[in-house]
C-alpha cells in the first residue's frame, strides 16, 4: 500500500489493546470460491462463499474473521452429510464462531456461507464509490478489511487460492485478480456473470474487486498483457501510466530471478480511494490523481509521482504478494522494500530525473521521525486492527527503505540483488520474517548483515556520530562516538543505552575509508593529514553526524567542490537537526547556507527551502521578518535571475523543477514583489488557457499568488476547480485555496472541506494542509474543535490521524496543551502514536525557539548592518 502521508488506550481499552487477536489454530483454508452480487439500488451486496478447508483437528467449531456481515446460512458438507452451523460473535472483536451439532473430522471439509454485506462509505472492505452519476463497488482490504467483504481467515499467513465470480448489471464490467474466463448473460434479465481465473496462493488482504463502468487502455510487456483502467471520462489520461508500467515490468523481470508470476496486470484508478494505491495481486488499485495525468501538459512532479507509485506497487507483486510477511509486525518487509525499490526501475528509464539524489533526500526525511522520542522500532508489536493500521507510517516506509539503502551500499548492489532473489525463491507463495531476510543477505554477502540489521530494525531511533578529527604524525585520526539522536536537547544530553552496528564510510581530501562502527567510541586512522573529514560518504548511512564548529566551517568552504550533491544534502539535513537539538547555533547554519548561492541541485535546494520554511513559520515576528526576507532574497537572487520565468527550448525536466522551487523560495519566503506579481499573472493566464503555461511552474505560481491573494482571485480559482480537465488541474486549484490568508477565506476553505463538494478521500488532507499555512493554523484549530462531528463524518478508519499529525505545526505551550486535551477526549482511531509525536514536535519547536531565537536575531541583525 502506498500511504499519502500518531490516543492512548484508556484503562478499559488497554486490556484489549494488549491481547493478541489471532485466530485459533483449528482449520486452514486452501481455496475460496467467492461470488459477489452488488445491488446499487440498496447499496448492499449478496455473497456466496465456499471455502475448501483443511481441519487441523476434529472440532465442532470453526472461527473466522467477519465484520459488518449478515450471515444467512452456514453449512459444512461432509461426503453425503450436511452439517448446519450456528453463528455467534467472538471470541474477539471482528471474529465469529461457527458452531456445528457434531465434530467435523480432521482433514478436508467444505464450508458454505451465504451472507449479505453493505457497500459502505468508509473506503474499506467492499465499498461504494460514485462518479459521473454512476455507482461503483471497489475493494480495499489491507490491512484487515477482507473480513468486511467475505468471512475469512483474514491473517497474512493463511494463504489460499481464490476463484472470484461477479454478478454485475449489464452496463458494468469488473476487474479482479484473475483473468476473465467467462462472461455469460443472467441470472437476472439485466445482469451478466463474470468468472475470473483461479489466483495463485495469496493472502486475503490482496483480493481485489471493482465493479462498474470502466475504460481500459491495453498494452503488454514480456508477454504479459497490461491494462490501465479508469472511469471513461479519464480515457485520455492513461498513456503515461501504461508506458511506465511497461518499462517497470521489464526492469523487474530482469532484476528479480522470478519473472512476473501472475499472467496479466490490471491497474485501476478508482474514483474514491483512501490510500495512495494498493498492490492487490495482478490488480493494482489507485487514487485517480496518482495514475491519470495528461502526458503532454502534466508537471514534472506529476510524471515522477505516477512512475514512482507504480514502481512501488509493482515491486510489491514480488515483495509482499509473492512473499508476504508472516505477521503485520514485519510489514516493513513489504513497505520498506517497495519504497526502496520503486526508484530503481524509474531511474533506469528516466535518467535525467536524478533519482539517486532524491534517495539522499528521502534518507534525510526518514531521519526526521526517527529523531523523536515517540518514534518506534521498524519491527513493532501490533495485535488489534487499530494498531495494525497505524503501522503503515513513515517508519515502515521511509526508515526501512533508508536502512535497506545503507545495507545495499555496504554489501554492493549486485550481491544485494542475489540475496534478495535467494530470499524470494525460498519463500515464494509463502510467508517470511525479518530474520529470513537478513539471513539471506548475510549468506549472499558473507558479511555480518544479520548482526547489523537487527540493531536498526528492532531498536527505535537513529544514531548520532559525534566526530572529532586531528592530524597526528602525518595521519588523520578520526574518533567517532555514537549515541541515540533526539531533537529534544535534554534527552540528547543524557547517556543513551542503544548501540548500533553502523557501516560508516569516511571521505577526506585524501580518499575514503570504510569500517563497521560497533562500539560506543571508535577511532579510525587514515593516511595523510586532511583539513576536513566527512563521515557519511555518498550519504547512504542511516545516521547523523555532528562536527565541531571549526570543522563545520571547513566543510561549508569545501562543500561545493569536494562534496557530491547527495553529501551536501546530508550535511544540510544533519546541520539543521543539530540546530534543532541545540548542538549548533542558528548562525552557524545560516552561514553554511549563505555559501550556497551557487547550489543548483534540486534536492539540495528543496531541503534548504524546507528548513528556511521552518524558520519562517516558527521563529519570525514583526521585528525580524523583513531582515529574514532580505536574507532569503539575497540567497536565491542569482538562481532566480539565471532561471527566469520561461524555459528554454529543449530544457530538461530537472531544470524546470528547479526553476519552480527557486521561484517558490524567492516569492513565498522572500516575498519578492516582482515574483508575486508574475505569479498572479501566470495564475490568471493558466485559468484562461491551461495549455498555455508550464504546469511545473504553475504549481509554484498558485502557491505564491495565494499569499497576497484577494477574494476575487479565490472565487476565480474555486470556480475553475469545477471545470478542471484532469485530477492534476483540479488539485492545483483546490490546494491553492489552502494558501489564502484572509480569515473569511480560511473559513470558506474549511467549510468547503466538510461539504459534499469535497470527496471523503480528500477532506482530511485538505484540512491538514490548512495547518501548514501559518496565517491559518490557529483559526483552523478552532474550527476543527467547533465542528468536530462534521470533521469526523469526513474521515475514515485511518485518515483521521492526518489531522492529529497536522497539529505538529504549532509552536506554543498553550496550543500543545489544548491539542493534548482535545484528542485525549476525542479519540481518533489508529492515532495511538500520532498524538504523542505531534505533542513532542510542538515541544521541540518551543525548545528551538527558546534556544535559537536570540542567535537568529543577532545573526540577521549583523547581516542587515553589514548591508548584505
Ligand atoms: Zn506499499
């Protein structure tokens, strides 16, 4: 699954939070025959199910998972004999016990269930979706919602084969995991029956079904038919996704030793979808905006996103679908791997996208959550549905991917690939654990990966290396000491008990040297005396480094010539973290970036803009805002002037993205009047004739123009959103509304999010975005609390936590206490970790302000008086 983007158990709930909710070992499924008949007149579906079971022991009960299912008949066939079952709830939530008059003997048995389910509005199970005046039934079963579509052994290790049949209305078609093997009229006069081929053995959460009016564009690769499908109005927005899927499939066919194993691949953009996308076996389902773009006019970012998300979901067809984690505590084996893998096939295809540098940026972002006390280990215990849903976070995706990147660099890409393939071959169509994975890589590499990985997978947080370097007897002596890093300066000052085994490569003027750091403190001697050392060569390590101020100065002097863009990204990320933790002064950091006027790497500029945005959001007031804006304009002026507002013919994608980023900094953070004016002109031009402007730049223009935008502009953007020709154009408009700063416009955007005009899949994200607008966040926080019932009606099982997380944008004690009190009283599902993380982030910001505000003011003051 690709996520877009953490309530404390009360005493009573705590009991069930801690108890394992696993099925008792009575029977295992071998095959499910599932027949679904959606009824769009009543928003329900009828289900008929036949499970071929293997009874592990004689028993008169069978326990299954089921939620919101009305059982109509339950029978077991034993030869000539038919036993009728009674259904009782329990023993746990979302389980039923089927009780029969006499024991079913050990061995094979056939269980029949007739039932009814509801096509819900919660975007999970088999749910109801609407588009263009028609209704659709769409499934989303991960993590634990197969039980809402059919009674099942809904745990990842109960793999079985599935035969799906659908009874659909005449004008509708259906997509599922198998190929269509027959399509016959009936049983009703206006119905037809579609049967799909038997799937290979797979987990219940990977079953897929979509019923409705779809258009598919067809292609193929390596003998595998590929279709990209959507509602018919999107038929002209499918070609880039299809082209991407073809490239990616071919790459994976050669990367993995096992060819794509499922015979066909369907990729569907569903009108309402909670996650970003879902890797159902051979039937990947998507949010429309991540799949359907206009190849001719879409922005570079939109193109990158489509390819990246496809790279992720298609990687899952092997990592996740073919080999599946035994239990959800190891969900990183799916998500971390797919996140790490996704860029490989895309980088191979689109070489001017600089995706290797993107990875350094991703590592820097992954270290962010890991700097909180309330982070979690990659492998974390989860038993209840809420706990399982909450595991799909930045740790399972970003951190796990970052650790895999480090291990790949440590053993070498080709050896890593061999280890990966050995793991897949050994566990194909089965389940595996973290240990299975790192043992396979250790075996392939003959390196202690099985010692290194557990320190990163089972321990929370990330290491900080404190670096001391000296020249002794013509050699450079580097002492590295490790401790757990926290943004919280008080926690950072305390000794930490964690110990990591860290592959560290040191770069100096004389060369590089790699070693495994296993002790609290370790000294390395390098040939020759180097004036500088950089302790994360190629920026592949999942750790931070902090140097003494003199070394930091020397690194900033040589950064542009001696460090690679990846290394500069790592240095920027670590330095900003050190400012937040009180290890560096704000002035040290600003001096570092002051020397980066010539930086033209997109990811490096991106991290710089992000850090400056934090200052802009949290540390400025009327006394220093103008000085800060002058500093930002001076920093970005050379790049802004060089890049201008129009692209040269034949210009590459990276340069177009860079222009957009630089002008965003220059206009949004620097408030350059000319840039604000141009942005408004471009926005107006785009709304007249969308095809006349570069969409990559238009995204920036909307954000910048909205900052000083008035009601007339707001109305025009809102009006334009109603006639958008593609999802990208629509979101450009709707997201621009979030950036307006007048109180009545802030309220209108909030009301819009709660109205039927905004889909449930989009509403929580829109409100969350409002929190990142510094002029809007206090008002939005009041609105959220005053309209909580309305907000809840627009959130689903896991999307409510987006709003909890968004409160981390505050930076004062009063609001922190309000956030704590409000969400303790109004519990949000699957947000057990999100709340303490948000509160900790607010506290860290308060701390940052107290420690660095004065230094920021004096540094800006000095710049001002020296006329810089
Ligand atoms: Zn995923």
